C-alpha cells in the first residue's frame, strides 16, 4: 500500500473438496468478517466491530483482531476499545474459526475507514476457497 502503510490479506484455501465441518467454519468466518467490517463506521467505537463478529461466531470457537496499520507497523486494538473509527484510518481485520476436528479457517482484510464506512482494499475472498 502507498504511504508507508502495510496491509492484511488472508484467505484459507483447501486443495480438495472441503468436509462439512470445514465448510461450516468457513461460512461462520466469512459472516463474522463481513459483520465486523460493516460495523466499522465513522464515530463508532471499534468494540462494536468485535461485538458484531462475536454475534456471528455464536457458539463456534472464533477469534477477531482489529489492528491499526500505520508506517509499516501494526497496533492491536483491544475488544473493549472505545477508540472511534475515523475517516482516513487504515485497519487490518483478522478473523479465525477453529474446525472441531482440527485446523482453522482464517480470513483477513485491509479496510480504509471512509465517511460512509469501511472500504475493503485488499479484496480478499471472504470465503473458504476450494481448489480441486
């Protein structure tokens, strides 16, 4: 990315037909990622993004991280963060959902906070990618 900022982009790829538990984890991770990104709005505290992801995870063992990206570094922002999203801020979001019989699905995206919300920059596929 320009301006000395780094970015996040992660998708989980499976090189065969995914088993049902892996597909379900992928769907949960995608829904949580989309919900987190949608909750990042100017003036809204970042804890709202964490809360949106947690609602989508439901009973699944999932984790979410929001990172402030600046000057080649990343600062993790706490779940309780009252820091509001501000236009012009670049954030990394990273989510993971564990698969009950082993492994995990991970998705990450870089977003730019604009006056109307969070705009994905990396255009990471927000789904489990199956290549077979």
